[in-house]
């Protein structure tokens, strides 16, 4: 239920930029942390005793949810790009309600027929990230707001699994545990959504610094893509690798931690992510103080490049017995989110600002996400039907090396392209491509 508070709206409109930024950052962080528990709590369960059509039941759960999520991202290319301000909160409430209903039916209907409700769960949640980011984009403080939102999925990924793990230890069935978690977080979710829905729109100063953000029609989206298509293809390819790796790590963290000897410690899911949160937060905030949009855009490329390299270093240090399994997971997680967080927050916002392009981040973000989750589906099928005998841990390490080398190469190519594109763009003094209002 969405409740309008004129008093809160007046207070926010009269707040200082720092107060407004703190309000938006904390509120969006808490909101998405609650939302994430509607999505990934089930991943803490292994369902190791269930097999369906010769494949582990949990693998089917992940595949069905990711297929739904990927389809939602494809739909979101249009929906989020054309989203109107007044409909955002209603979209979120509707999608969250459908997600909770899916988990209820998942617990009610016996396996394997309840697989369908993982698909509906993914389909209902796939557009929420872009809708929340729509509240935050196009502001001079978008970096800090987006970073707060982005690190929420690092923290909430561990938190959701820890909560689910403790619920199962208390006697809740793995099939009902996701729905019980939804009940625990439903009221906090609605509370933070109501707060965020009172956030004022960007000011004229924000628009002067970051360009005005408008919904994009189909013609606008095609024009944007063909204007920057070489660079877009390069960074989408690197993002596919990141999303596939991150999704695999997130979905099968329980199996990986069990192999490493931490299966009886639900708190490990949260504690292992905290160093990544702090490191990524500090590095990303540093870029916020770079006023030049093109310089910040290139620095985002550099941060992503370093993240890819760190993933490979973490794998190598572990395989050469120089670090413990815990430090290996922390280092790989830090590198992963160093690369992943910019893509989900400041990368696209700075891209639009650097080229003075009037549009919305939602379109390019969901274009990237749709391909990213299709890649995630491909990885699952490749693991199950291409390397059936390889363990979860060995597949994780091997994938880390591949992603480190290929991803760093692709993002360097993107960096060079956009650097040259901006130089030619500036020399010809081409005005920002117009989009319809």
C-alpha cells in the first residue's frame, strides 16, 4: 500500500543536498535489501536428494528462475525505458505481491511441479532494480545513491542466505523457508518503498550537470544503440561474463562453501561479503568526486578492468596454496563486485552525461541485463550437460580464469572505443542527440 505524506514531501523538498542524498541512499539500500530476500533465499538450500530428469532439482530451480528473470529484463527494455514517475511504486508493489504468491505456491505444490513458480518469481522481480534506479538517476549525487543501491545486493545476497539458513536450522522446511522470509520482510519493504516514493525529482542543477532524463521511445532507443553500437557490444559482452559468474556464485554459494568446509555456518554468507562491501564502496565513492563526466566514465572502465584482474588473482592464489578458502572467496567476491557494481549504477549514468545524451539509464541497463541473464542460463546448461563430472568448486575456479582474461580484454576495448568516440564527438561539436519528450 502506497501512502502519500504531504508533510514528509515538504520536508524533503526543503532538505539540503547532503540530507537528501543520505535519505535516498539509505532508503534505497534498505528497500532493495528487503526485496532481495524475495528472490534468492532459496539458494541456501541444496535439495541434494532430489533429482529430476537426471539433473539436480536445484539446478532446475535456478534455471526456471533465471529464465523468468531474463524474460523480465527483455520486457524491461521497453517498460523501464518508458516508465512514468507516478507509476513506479505501483509497479513495485504489484511485482512483489506476485513474487510472494509464487513462493507460497512453491511451498504448497509438491516437487517437481513447483518449478513453474520459480519462473513466475523471476518474471515478477526482473524489472524492480531498474525501477528503483529510476528514482536515483540524473542527479549530481547519483554516484553515491547508486553505490548505496548497488552494494545492497552484495550485502543482501549474504543476508538472504543467512536468514534462510537460520530458518531451516529452526525447523522450517526448505520449501516453505522462502515464503516465511517474505513474511518477515514484507512490512519493512513497504515502509522503505513509501519513503523512497517521496523523493523529489532531480533539480535544474542536477539536469545541468547530468542532462535531463526522459522516457525513450522505440525510435530513440534504436538511434542511441546505432550511435554507440561498437562500444555497447564490447561492454555488453563483458557484462555477460560478469552476470553469468556472479549469478553462478550467488545461486550455488551453498555448494561451494560446503565443499570448502563451511557448510554448517550460515553466517559465512554475510561475513564473507562485508569486506567486499567496504572496499567497493570506498573505490566507487572516490569516482564520485571526479566532476568531469568523461574522465569518470573512463575511470569506471578502469575499475571494471581491475575487478576482472582481481578475480583471476584470487583463483591463482588459492590454487597455489598461498591463501585460505575464506580469503579466496573474499578476494574473488571483491573483484567481481568491483566490476559488477559500476555496471549497475554509475557506468551508464556517466555515459549519458559524458555525451550529453538526453535519455534514461533504464534502457541500456536492461539491454545489458537481458543478455547477461541469457548468458547465465547458458553457463548452467554448459555446466550440467558439458562438464557433468566437474565439481561446483572446480567449475567456479575455471570460470574465474576465463572471465578474468576475456573480460579484461573486452572492457579495455570498450574503453578505447569510447575515448576515441568522445574525441571525435567533441571536435565536431555534435549536440546531444535529441529524444522525444
